[in-house]
C-alpha cells in the first residue's frame, strides 16, 4: 500500500521563485534584428557595393544575433513543451498589420527580383566577397537569393529546433532540413562552380526541377567532358525513377517533402510561424486536388511532347517546343506560383501553398503515398478530445481532427509528414508510422468500434 | 417523422444528433444557450492562450448542420412541459418534441465559500466563463486558483501565458492525489513549481474578500494568510447543470437519474453526458461520468436506443488522459491514488523525473489491471487488451515495446524498464522480446489471437 505521507508537501518550495519577465530584453533583441534589416535595406541603395564586407557582416550579423537572442528568450527559458502562445492574437501570425506588411514586402521582393533584378545590383556586389570565396566568381542574380534563403533556413531552423526541442523527431528532422539546404542546395552547387563543373542543385530533380527531364539538359550535360556531369545525370535520373518510388514506399513522401526539399525546408523554418494559416476548409481540399494534378499532367504531357519532337528531329539540341515550354513553365510555375504566391504570401495563406496546390513532385510522391506506401499517421484509440490543435497546425490544411476523433488513420496524398500534428497533440493521439500495409486504411464508424478491440471486428 | 429535440450542443448532444441522422430521417433540433455552433469544450484553454480561435475548435464547418438537416437554435430553455411534450424558451417561443434528450452538461462546483459570488470569482466550463476571464485579464496581477484538479491546472497554465502570477491552492497534501499515486503526484508538484506557480499544498480557502464595489481583492487561507488577488478561479470539480429542471416530476439526484439505456423516469425523455446520473452505476464506474469520450459513447448509444434498437451502454475498460502543463498523462484500467485490495504495483521513473510508467497487477495471478503513463505515450490498442486478457506483468514487461506510442526517434525506455524488473524480481528474470513499432503491434495481435485459441 503506498504511503500517502511519503510525499513531503514542503518539497523544494524554494524553486517557486517569481517568474522572470524578459519582455524588455526581447524587445531589444527584436530591435537589433530590425536594425539588421535596415542596414540590409540601406545597402541596396549603394553603400553595399562600396563597403561590401562591412554591410554584409553587420546586416547578416545583426539579423542573426537579434533573432537568435529573441528565440532564446522566448522559447528556451521555460521548460520544453508546446509553445504556441499568442499565435492567434499576434499581428504577425494572425493576419494582422505586420502580416500584411511582410506579405507585401516579400511579394515585392520577388517581383523586383524576377523582373527588375538590376535594381538589386548593389546587393550582388555586397555578396561578392563571399561569392568569390565559395564560387570563385562574382555574384549573379540568384546567388544573392540563394545566400538569403540558406541563411533564413539556418537561423529559423535553429529557432524551430529550440521551439520544438521537446520532440526529437522535430529536432532531427530540422537538422536534416538545414543540412540539406546548406550542403545539397548551396555549398555543393557553389563548389561545383568553383571547380568548373556544371552547376547542379542536387536536392532537386524532375518533375520539380522540370528542366532536368528535358532533352536540352541531357544534351548539355553529355557535352561536358567531366565524370561529374555523367554522375549528375545518373543522380538525377536515379532519384526520379528509383529513389522516389522506393523511399516513398517505405517512408511516405516525407523523406523528400519535409526532410530534403528546399521549398519544404523554407516552409518549415522561415515559414514555421505561419504554418497555422493554411485553409482547412473542405472546398480547399477540392481545389487542391484539381490544381496539383493539373500541374502534374501539364508537366508530364509537355515533357513527353518535347521528347517526341526531339525524337522526330533526331537531335537533343534546343527545339522551339523546349524553349517555349521552359520559358512559360519557368514563368508561371517557377516564378509566379512557387515564388510570388508560394513564399510571398506565407503570412497570409500559410506556408505550403506551392507544395499543396502546385508542386508536381508533391503530386507524384502523394500519389505513391496514398496508394502504395507503408506510411500512415496512426490514431490512438479513443483518446482524442477533438481540441483541434492537430488541424490548426497542419501546414497542408488537412483536417487531421476529423480522422483522429473517429479513430481513423490518416492516409492522405498531401501529408508531408512534418509530424507537427503529433507534436502539438495534448493527448498522445497521433503518431507517424511506417508499417505493414495491412489495416493501414481503417474506417471505424463509432467510438464503440474503436475502443472495443475485439478480434472479430 | 418524429421530432427529436436535444438540449445542449456539447459533445454528448452533438454525437447523439449525428448518430440519429445516420440512423434515420427524423427531424432533429439542438438547442443551446452557449454558442450556436458546437465547439470542443476541452479546447477552451487554447483559445485563451492564443493557440486556436473559437472557430478552430469547431470540429464541423458551419454548412455541416444544414447539410445534415440538424436544426440549431441558440436560446435558453426555461422549462419543460413533460405532459404536453414541449419546451418553453427564454425568447418565449415554444418547441414541441416527440423525444427529448437532455445533454445540459455541468457547471463549476460552488461549495458555499464566503464571497464566491463576487465579481472576479469564476469557474471554467463554458464559453461564457472564458469570455468573463478574458474581459478581466488585463486587470489581473495575481490569480488564485482553488481546487487541484484537471481544470485548475489548465487555468493556471492559461494565466501563465499572460504573465499573470498564479497561486494554486490544493486541499490534498499533493496534487490530484486521490487519482494520481504519490510518485506521479509528486512529479506534477515538481513540474508546477518548475513553472513558477506558487503551489500551496494542503491549503484550503477560508473566504474570498471583496472591495466596496463587490470585486475580488484578496483571499484568506484557512491558516489565516491573506493574499491579494484580482481573480479567484473556482475549480473544485463540476456538477450537473440541472437547476432549470428542478421542481418537476423528473427524477433528479445529483444529476438526472437514468437507467442503462439513458431513459429518465419521464416518457421519451433521455439524459446523457455530464448531467446524467446512472441509477445503478456499471461495475467499477462512477454514477456520473464526466469525461469527453463517455459523453461521445452516451450520445452514440442513446441514438440507437431512440431508434428502437436494443443497444446497451458498453464503455469497455476505463481509460483517460490529460496534460499537466508539459507532462502528458494516459491511464488504462482503473488506477487511483491508492492500490485496490490484492494489488501490487510496478513503478519506473526516468532520471529526469518527468517520465514514468506504472503497472498495477494482481498479487495472486500477476495479471495486469491498470497502467499510468506520464510523459510517455502508450498504445490504447495494446494496453486495453492486455488488461482485458489478464496478461501477466512478466509478459507485459517482455513485450513493453508494443505499447510504446512515442514519436519516432524518441528515447526508448524498454531496456531500463526490463532491467528494473529484473532487479525487483531476480527469480523471474525476463528479456525484452518486443521492440517498439507497428510490427510489434501486429505480433501482439497475433499473440492475443493464439491466446484466445488456447483458452477456448
């Protein structure tokens, strides 16, 4: 019989000291970050080109220091756990004035970068010291963007790790996301250029990197004398035709979408404060299925068409169809959809607009996940209390709760396996699992079905 | 076509309505004074803390009700005329019914404390309660919470999110100690302190002191200490919300008296959820069940009963869950602060003092009878059949991996649990046979199957 008196009521009352208020320090941290952005803005008007190192280090340094200090003060000083306080009331994360300013700013940045990139000339010059160091040549248009992107993933990735540090799944996944962006999408392509090899972003392949499936791409790589070029062909084809089906069969689409992909990486780091803004409405799901599959069909048909044209012409060399499709696809999908809308509207529409409505890679992976994979999100018996945290924090707009409260496993094409539903669930109801396909899709109709685990069910 | 009226749009009432719609074509009306649309009461705290909006806590989009032909009336029911079978609403309209389901929920307990009706003294159950707290929050420097249970600790967490100091009065010597055994209870005490909550164990409220305008300004504890505060959260449990049903022939106890098919003593009147009290409780269960899933099961069962099916209420093995600040709690089988006669317990706690596993078992047969998990998620589908099939402690320890429902990459404790078992039972050593994962789950299913084969 347990002894009730064993618990000493006076235990460690000394630890109940007053809660420290760090709001002033937090404001200082935010101020430093804002100063960093101001320095960066000033740089584009000329000083950046004149004093590249000064502006590069002071702006990026202040942004990094300010945001990391803020992260530390906000998330690290209290015990680890779910830390989503004030998300629905903050002007930044709940469609307030800050969200709109940020959306307009981001969208404006993309529009200028796509159509009037010469306006950013001074930023490119500011980046030259770094560019010469890693790439061995001066900054071109998208190199500046790549550095910003990687920097954002790194800093906000650290924030995600601190914020979600009670979940080892989130820690390990975020480390992989940072690794993938830093090495596969930034350092390796830079070093390839440095060593005069063909530049390649090795975490992208057909169909997301649509050009990798076009004849022209093969032609240009085949012309290269280096072994590396042959390897890149092998790598890219291997990921498309072997890696994708096998890995997705075992782990679901998450192996790519929320572990490796740079778009997903940006969404899960820089975009993390906005993940809750994705629409959970049934109508959104309907629109999503039409759109994403239309994009996929467009890519498959146009790729096939270009190969048909190339085959009939008997050459891989540039043909009008290749040129025209590359251009129009690059503009519509690459720029407008994945850039301007996909990232620019993070604060308004949530983080995975592109992944959910437009990405052809996600469409293929989702198709395999839905029909041929061992992955599912298991729901735990009758423990769900329908609170709605899982649905709220699903970046893909899946109404997770509607499955969890019925005890039905979640097997959805769109799920990127970020694991946030399981992370925020207060009752331990959800779990991402790979396992035997038998019984993967279950549809209990009532609670009695769920909790009376009869063998004859 | 009957008209079935449901008073209360909580989980019990709404589940009844949904199942009635699945089963038949009757006219269904839900009346609620609280909100027009169903929301998840358990998520009230998250609305306050800014994790979700009210809309986020609504499991169904607004079109759902019209599509499923469930009429919603937002009004208060003043009285029920059982002989004429009609309701009188606060708006003076009348609604007649063929069948009536009372799912009116509960309200915070008030034990007649002096000053309990002052402005700033409140419980937390309804959306109105939450609005009341929200409106006053900017004035609160210190909140005192009276009653160390599940709602009390939620309220404490809510105030922490607004940087409001919290003093937490718990009458027991240790937090929720009637339900949580000493070790788990002590773990939560420590965790409450870790969050800088001024936890007062063994402390009872003497009175709430108001200022001249009738607002809370302080409280007095039984030992005489006076604490200044602007809010008092009264969270010493809830009781059925049945005041408007009094003074009629409806049989009331603490709640609305019902039989095993949720029928009251009035013809075609049923009661479910937090407001219902079983005349004869099921074995090993309380007469009033006030948890989320029992509300769901009541609703589901009553729908079948109203449609004339012979469905009885079969809640199965008891289970429950909660979250104390950052520590999750799951329980399967009845585990209380004290062991039942003839029981022994196996308890393991991680060195960080935030994760634990308790297995209660029969001294005589060694069959497991209950589990408590703190900070570790367990698989419902494995734990409950282990209890129902009277699996022995030894077998459970050997196969403990099958019950582990923690996310991927989480630290696994199966090996240290086996090690501790071997130290406590050196004559009956075991080895870990089943590791964590879905495969284990299937192996367990197979084992249970072969077990039933053997016994039959």
